[in-house]
């Protein structure tokens, strides 16, 4: 009964945020805001506790991890700021309730630099603003969130850009032609991404304005690389 009451309080607060919905992917209870895939909270009862997984800014995450019922989330925690909590009591619940709104704000899919929270790296959101502006400038661009990540494509066409804000950097993934790709992979902050690296894609960890300028040029190259080749009409 105690766990049911704790879960009921978490659900009530989460669903009280604007444009929030609840769903159950793979049998786990999750809450997302605005766009399906931008989850900000997972809350699932276990045998004797409620497992609540949410996202915090780096400094607040460090403080939270000092608590005995909080640990880094194994799949999302290292660079994305997610923590996993085991809530056994109303007292522990009171500690984490303010974190729900923080996680909700952090997972706003269209945040800009002005939305930086205490303890966040403001450059990451500044870089995201510029990358989004560049991508959307090509016209009729769809920004969407496959598997929780941010991607851009010509309306219903091929993806030409992935951009994800992490704690210390903006991760930008683009597709480049051979020569440009070789140049990119010589830079210390660029690597071959999993799964799509063999198709000409590279991932860059953008931490500075200079790195951002290079990435903006790559976005345009990637956009043109990922446009379908039109066959010439038969004479």
C-alpha cells in the first residue's frame, strides 16, 4: 500500500506538468513531454521500493549521488545526467519530488541558451541553437526524435543530422564525403559512430566555438550528401 501511495504521488505530479503523457514501453511506466520519445521520467514499482529514473544537471547529480538510495543510471547516466533512485519511504519521496520538475525542464526538446538550468553547461544549449538554426534553414525540414535522440531530415526523407545535448558537449553526427571524413577523423574530438559509421558518418563532441564553426559547415555538406539522387528523364 505504501508503494502504491508513493507511485500515485509521482504520477499525479508528473501528469500535472503541461503536455505530459504516460505510456508503458516494454512494460515500463514512462512519462514524456510534448513529443513522444522525449522521456523525462520512468517510475516502476519493485518488490519493496519504487524505482524512479530521472535526469539532473551535473552539479545536482553529483549531490544526489551522495544519497544512499541514489545511483548513476547504468544506461543513461554517464554523459546524459540520469540517476536511478530506490524510493522506500515518504521521506525519500519528499527528497526527489522537486527533481521531477527539473527532469521535465531538462528534457524540453526545444530548449535554448536562455533555458539553461543551474549547474548546466550553457555552451551546449548555445551550440544546439546554432546547429538547429542551420539545419532548419534548408527549408521543409522535419526535426524529430527517433529512439529519444534528435534528428533532422528533409520532410519524410533521409536523416542528415543527429544532434544530442550531453552534460559537457553537444554530440553532432553527420555524413561526410571521403576526403572530408578523413580530415574530420584526424581531429581529437571526432570519432566513428556505432552502427552507421561504415556509411560515411562521423560523430563530433562539440565543446568550443571553433569546433562549432567546423560542425556547422559539416551540417550543410551532410544535408547535400543525404539528398536522393534524381534519375535523368529518359529521352
